[in-house]
C-alpha cells in the first residue's frame, strides 16, 4: 500500500525525513485514538505520550499531508479578535484563560522544537503586521496596546521602521510582536511525529478512518486495515474534515485555499534590504499578503485563492504581482514552487472545540492561525482525552452548528474575494511611497 505524500512544494522539497509508520499489528485496542496527523493531532499525541497514555494516531496520507505541511510556516500569537474583545465575549473567567492560551502558541511550538531537538529550521525574531491604510494603523495600534497591557513583548512601529524591517514602503505603519516567528511547517509536523513515536505513540500513516461508532463504553474506528477500539477519540482533521465520521462537523467550516509561491534563492545583494533581520510578515489587507524567507534564501509570498488543491505555474501571476508591488527590484524573478493548502474558516472567526459525545473530542476552524493554534489546541485535546474536566478547558466547548446554505458558500466567497481585492487596492493607494 503506497503512502500519499504532500504535493510538490518548497516544504516538501526541503523537509526533514518523516518517522517510519508503525507495522500494523491487526485489530488494535488503545486508550486514546487520534484521527489526523497534522499539527493538532500530532501535538495531542506528544502531550498524551508525555503523560504515559497509551495512544494510537492514524493519518489518511503521510504526516503533515494536509494544511499543516503546506502553510506559510508563520507562528502568530492570538486570534483574529483582540484580547479585550475576547474577554468581553468569553467572560471574566474563561476570557483571560483563553487569551493566555492563544497568546502562548508560538512559545509552545518553539519549546517543543527545542525539547525534542527537531530538525526544523526556525526564525524567532518576531512577526510584523504591516498596516496598509490609515484605519489599519488604528487597528494595529489598538492590538499592540491591548497585548502589551497583558505583558506581551509587542509594540507599534512607524512607516519608516516598517520600511526598514520589511524593505518596502508600501505601508503606513504596523506592529512587531516578538513572540511570533517562522518555521518549516512540514519539518515541524514530522518532528512532532518523531517526538510522539519516541514517547511510545503508535503512528500509522496511509490509514483512513471510514467509520466511527460507540458501544459498551468504547469507540470503534473502522479503517481499510482493520479496527481500532479506544476509550476516547480525538478528531483532528480541521479543513480536511468530511461528513463520514461526525455528522454536520464538516459544515461548520468553509475550507478555502491559501496558496504560495517561492522564488529562486536570492543573492546576498538582492536579500540585503528585504526582511534584513529575518522577521516574518503578514499584513492587514482583507486578502492578506504574507511573506518571509526560508532557510534556503527563497522569498515566499502567500495569499488567498484560487480554489485548487494543486495549483500550477499558471496560477502564480497574482502572487508574482504582489512581489513586484512590494519589491520592484524582484519583478520577473524566477519562481521555483507554487502550492496550496486548505484553511478552515468559521462563521464567527473563532476556533471551535466540541465534545459531541462522551469520550469524543474534536477541534476545527483555525482561520489561518493553524501553526500556533493547532499546537495549542492539540495540547487542549490531549488534556480532555486524558480526563481533565471540561470546565478547566481554555476554550469554550460548543455544540456543532452547521452553517446554513453551506453548499452556496463557495460562489459567495468568490464574489467576496473580488470585492475584498478591490477594497484592499483602493485603500492601499493612500500610501505615499516616496
């Protein structure tokens, strides 16, 4: 049985080796079974392994096959909402706990990389959020102020400093959050896999979960290879969730595609003025641009759409135009890779934590913050699966509420993307690049 590997990408071409899949022993009995071998499932596996819980993880493809191995590799603190908003939404007890948890996401990811000596290149000098228009300057100023009031190492920067740290005069200001950074996402996923295996977790790739059922206090997962029975199940499939396991769960998110290009390695002269201190950046546009260097010296540029699982060079021009807009000196530069991965978007822009039945735990919908948030949510799922009480969770546990008219979301999104692009371009023209 051949293993399904991620499509061609910069990350697939430069990733560290994956751990070997365990040999299938026949039907399996375990304490906790995890479905999904991305950041969430693998983080859950590591944290369960650290506490000695007998754990099995299955993944339909190879570890990191989905969005975890294809994203931009930016570890960004927080959620789309700012801390004050989160605390008002969640209340005085859960709100601060949630803010602390999501604010510490990058630190958790980097600490796991260090603790298990993962072969995973990182950049830890911070995340820059450049502001593309005057209202966005107000937004990042408010965001930085709220996080700083809670002890975060974050501050605003003016247009001149943004230009110095990014190498472009396309912005009116911004913030720098020193908690954030970058990593090689597929190497990180595989590093989590190596760590989990070293802790005794049994990992099985190329093992699809076809059916999930419960009887006599035990869960059964039917796979093409055989059955797994477990006291508890963690479902960690995010934007690759289908309707076969938990009815309605796939309709609580809209999977959209985040796609990226990577240039040839830049020369030292070309690179000298572009992100010279090694920061990662993602701006305030509605259709944000996110960009960084990888460890080989290639410039990555990412954005939203097209709706394609495997884009090709014919899909590169919009992102090539973004590079040329920010860095005119790189106009026409050779592009070595084009790829995409799914992002799970929720209607309320919050991640969702569900306990649909006793012993079944699921997390879904990271809204583009999956590197840090998937790691944190994996730890949260591990705690619940190990027996922690639901009231101790750092995330609200909510019911599954499928979106109305879910099947019509794609044409609506395509129209919104066109509108957002027009709004972003119109606002960005207010910047004086002289």
